[in-house]
C-alpha cells in the first residue's frame, strides 16, 4: 500500500502569508492536492468564548 501524507497549513491574520509554508511542503514532495489551507482570524473564536 502506498503511503500518502497530508499537511494542514493555517494562517491566522491577513498579514501572514502561507506561501513560504506551501513552498516548503512542495520541496518535501507533497502535491497541491495534499495541502489544506485555513485562513481565519482567532477574533471570532475569542468572541464566541467570551460570549459563552
């Protein structure tokens, strides 16, 4: 069975750029289809916790 690796990249602010992380993962042999990217601010989560 072929081993397959996946990677999860998360940036939490508009100022952060995932490009460097993606380039690093591609250099390690990962394909675009195996890279998952999440862009979001922690502000919403913080507000949910405070309002809970």
